[in-house]
């Protein structure tokens, strides 16, 4: 499985932001955590994307999702968004299109087949 394109990945992030705003955060937060079992997020789910283990291509485990989503979010908050900026650059320039949170959890984002 090849990593998904940058445009689709950006679209999923923007969709997550829009859904967060529309649901006042609460609905999106619940949906976000529930979808970890399916190795995805609300925006990624709507665009047919899945988070997979970068080495095996298997769907990300709950531990990987926790590292990627929750620890990645905390790091981003603590660094005032610096992690997002660094991740955006990494996603654009690396062949595996991995952000900081992906390196942390050993994951990447792919289009579901």
C-alpha cells in the first residue's frame, strides 16, 4: 500500500477541523476515539483513508492510534503548533509521507482499497 496523496491528506485534516467546529468539539471527540478501533479519524473515514503500520501495512493497533492521535495532539499543544508545522514539511518531503505523530507510532496514511 502506498501512502495517500498530500492533497487528500490535507483535505482529511481540514474536514476534521470543520467537523470539530460543527459538533462543538464534543461529537467529534467521541467519534474520533471510537474510530481508533477502525484505524482512522472522522475526516479520514469520510475520505476513505486508513492509518496503517508503516512496516507491515496492517491496520494501526489501538496502542499505535493512542500514540499517534493523543500523544501527537499533546505534543502539538505543548509546542504551540510547531509539531504540525514540522509534520506538514515532513509529509511533503518524505516518500512515506509521515508526520511527527506517524514516526512516533510507526504509522502512515493510505487510501483504503
